[in-house]
C-alpha cells in the first residue's frame, strides 16, 4: 500500500472517528491535509473578524516547507492515534 493509499484511507477514516477530536486536533488534521494536498499556505492571512479562517490559516502556515509526503505520513499517524 502506497503512502497516497494510506493517506486516502486515513481521510476516509477521519470522518468516522469514535469521538470528535478537540478543536486544536481538528485544526492539525485540517492543516496536515491542506499541506499534503495543496502544499504551502498561500493568500493573505484572514482579518481578525474571521476567527475560524484565521485559525485555519495559522495552523496550515505552521507546516510551511513540509513536503507532501511528510504531511501525508503525519496525517496518517495522527488519524491512527485517534481511532
């Protein structure tokens, strides 16, 4: 099974976790997914009135420079730890 296959299986599994992760973990899941699928964050940081968008942007930005493979592996490991 390739890393991409494992990643896609983890994405599917993330929708069926036994309990909803806390918000910080959800942000990490989101950010790793975006880094693995889209690369480094782009665009401007949302303004202070968009709290959710800003938190997501900041979380994604923390993984700047991480390769898609590294992000995929971290995502897979994180989802496995939540099962």
